[in-house]
C-alpha cells in the first residue's frame, strides 16, 4: 500500500521582529492544540528562525500523513484562528512555499494550496517510511540544509549513497526551489540511526547552511564529527511546534 503524505516547506519573511514574534506565538498555540488533542497525523510542525542575524525571517516545515489530516488540522476552529494570523498581509513581507505530495492527493487540495502561492516541486530524491524501525530510544533528529553552490557535487554524492542515506530515516526530501536553491530535509528516529547510516560515507566539503535539531539530547561527538564538513548549527528544539509529534505511534500506520 502506497504511503500518502503532504510535505510543506515555507520560507517566510516578516516586516519586522514584532511580526515574526506574533506569527511564532500563534503557531506555538496551534501546535500545542495538536499535542493536547492527539492530532498525531501531523508528524512534523516545525517553525524556527534559521538565521540569528535575520530574526524576521522564519522557516516552516510541515508533514501530514494524509489529505484528510491536512483538512482536519486546517479547518479546526482553534487552529484556523491562529493560522489566520500567519496570512495577515500587515505582517508578511514575502514568502516562498514549496510543496511535495504523494501521487494520490486530490485536485481540490492542489488548487486550494495553489491559491496560497505554493509551488509543487519535484524532489531530486524523496524517501518516506512512517513504519520506521529503530533499535535506539526515540529521540528524533531533524536535519535541514540549504545551498546555492556546489549542487552538482551534492547530487552526485546523493545518487551514489542514497541507499545508505535512507537506511533508517523517517523521511527525506531533497529538492530545488523556484529560486534555484537546493534544500535537504531529513528526519531520523535518533542520533544512533544517523550514525549507523552515515558512518560509512564522507560528506563532500561544500558550502552549506545547515541546522540539526536534536531535541533534549546533546549532539554526540560522533555526530559532530560526521557533519563536520558542513559545520551545522546544533539546536535543541524549534521556537514553535515540534520536529516529531510526541504522541505519534508508528504502529498506527501498519
């Protein structure tokens, strides 16, 4: 049976810091509602400031297990009230919204999201395994990378090592946005799962903006060494939302 999903990646710029704070506050409330009411079909609901030097710039990463979950989430009154704030033109200066769907998403969703200026992108590589298995304690780790140069080197690396890269990941999306920037988003069950997959490869030395969210766990020395060529920022949690729904149970997807 094919896994359905909706993946949204949004880069969002507010007019000022106050606007960004207001958006993050609203999304934090929406995320807490999902947790309190066990809306587990929203697997990732991640909102952060990727650059400390530009705090008015935000990044949204969302992953839904189905179109049904997407609509239930978006139309729920408590959540929709908070989402309305994020689309307030008085706050938002600009945004770029890239979306990836599974093949069976209906036209209604695509047309609706298109009115919000989302662009459907075709990933260079995608991997989704919500029936993941991990021998380690679940401590999800989210990797987010962006680069404008050295894409060909990275594409060759990904093609040569895609089996190892996806060995134990929950999901991965590597794609080019309309501005021709290349993005990599990977969610793993734990640091141990990343190390197990990546300790057999050497990351290419390319200039890449990257962040790794490790939740409550500090990055291990081995994880730091594996990602040393990309010099990522190691962070705890997003400012609002979550990298992985704390009540998600992979057994529900069997």
